[in-house]
């Protein structure tokens, strides 16, 4: 059931209380997160999808809006966005010094703020105060400078929600890809391709396709790791020794899993509708086809968590941050998918 709490803000706007409440974390304050949030908040579409709760820094958002000549005013503690005077709920988790704020130039303060936004989003979702969280991008290198030990959002949210088994999925309008290994070197990724990890990825993906995507009988394709899926052992035996045993175990659980299939054709077949999702063995194997097809329009989803989390498909883009040229499309798609997943969860 959707969260039904109603603030004076929501009553003032006459918002549809049957819509899911979605927390949107601002990400790195010196990246493109603040800009894409502002651009999304002036679109009617966002308010038809959800009741947005922005977790970030009100001062940074107001300052950037004025810099970009966007209508944005602080009216008695409520920020109005755009000429329609939308007043989304903005929770200022940080209070960074606007006079020292430089887009594209991370600091210890900005990086710590980015972490706080994620922590608050997870807290709200776990407590049921929001139905989902959507995250704007963080910068892993900048975070490592303050001792942040997690490779990315996915691993940090798993930690915050005390989740051991989780899967990163990337999705667009015609393709869903789950990853067996995520943020690690290609050498470590090969070591991480084990029967246990593949089976876990298949199992969590299958469950999510049924519950979050409302697919009654999911069809899952499993990619090989070697060229031509090993070509019968000529190019490696990982397919026969590791990947196939995982697929066979999945089938004993009643999962429709096919493979190992050649990586150079499996994504095309899924795109044509033959499969509902592809299991890729490592990060770039899965993300290159997704981003080639729809960079800026794909969504990052963390499966297996006790909360719904989606994210944009791009990074902090320091080179264009604060310049008014960032594209909000991926954020809107992430909100759309989070709202749909929240709806499916109630069915």
C-alpha cells in the first residue's frame, strides 16, 4: 500500500495521495544531480507519476536555479519551482556554503553530503515513509578520498539495508540486463563468475521480473563469458564447467533459463522479444549494449533489496555540471520505473 501521510504541502497542491511517494537523492552536489532534479521538477510528468521528496541541499538548488534563469523562489520555507509554482517537498540534508560551491570540483564537504542523502533515503524507505528511492549520480573517486569504502550506490545500499544477496540490473524500453559481477577489475570479474553467483543472479532476477515487472512466466537468457560462448571448449571451458551447471540448477527451481548463449548475439535476441532479461557475466558486457541503445534513457535498478531503488544511467559529468546542458531524461525514466515498481508491489 502506498504511504498515506499527508503534509500541509501536499494539501496545498491538491496532489493525488494515491500516487507513490518517491525520495530523490541529489547525488554529488557538484555534479549534474542538482541540475537534472531542477529540470525534472518543472515538468508536469513528474507530478503525474509520484509525490517527489528531494533529499539534498536547498541552498544549492535555489542558487543553481537562479544561475540558470529558472523560476525558483523560497517562499516562507517552501521552494516554488517553475512558473506553475510547484512546491515539491525539499528536505535540506546538507547546508553547504553556496559561496564556496564550485560545480565540477568535489570537496570533502560535498562528498560527505552525498553520502548523507543516500543514508536518509534508505532510512525513509525502510521505515515506509516513502515507497521508493531514486538516486542521482555520485563520484566513486571523490568518495574514496573521504574514506568511503563502497564501490558504488549498489553496494552501499545493500550495506544500509543489511542485504547479502543483491543484483544490479540495467533496463530500457526493450532490454533488461542483470550483472553477475559489478564494480571490479576484469580479472576479478572472471574469478567472480562462479556457479553460486550466477545462480543467485538468475534467481533474484527471476523473482524481480515476476513481482516488480509483473511478468508471469519470465524467460531468462544467460550469456557466456568467452567468444561464441566458448565454441564447444575451443575458446575456454567456463561455459561448460561453471555457467551451464548454474543454469541447470536454476531449471530445477522451475526457472526458464536458456544458455550459455554467445554474448555477441544474445542481447539482439532479447531486444527482439525472445527473452525478458539477460544475465551478463561482467559490467561492460551488459552495460555496453544498454547504453548503446539508450544512453540517457536507461535505468539502473538494485534487485534483492527490501526497498525499491532505481537510478540514472550516467555519472556526475563534472565537465558539464552547472552549465545548463545536462539531460534529465534518465532521471525521469528512473522515477517512472520506480513508480511502476511500487504499483506492482501492491498488486
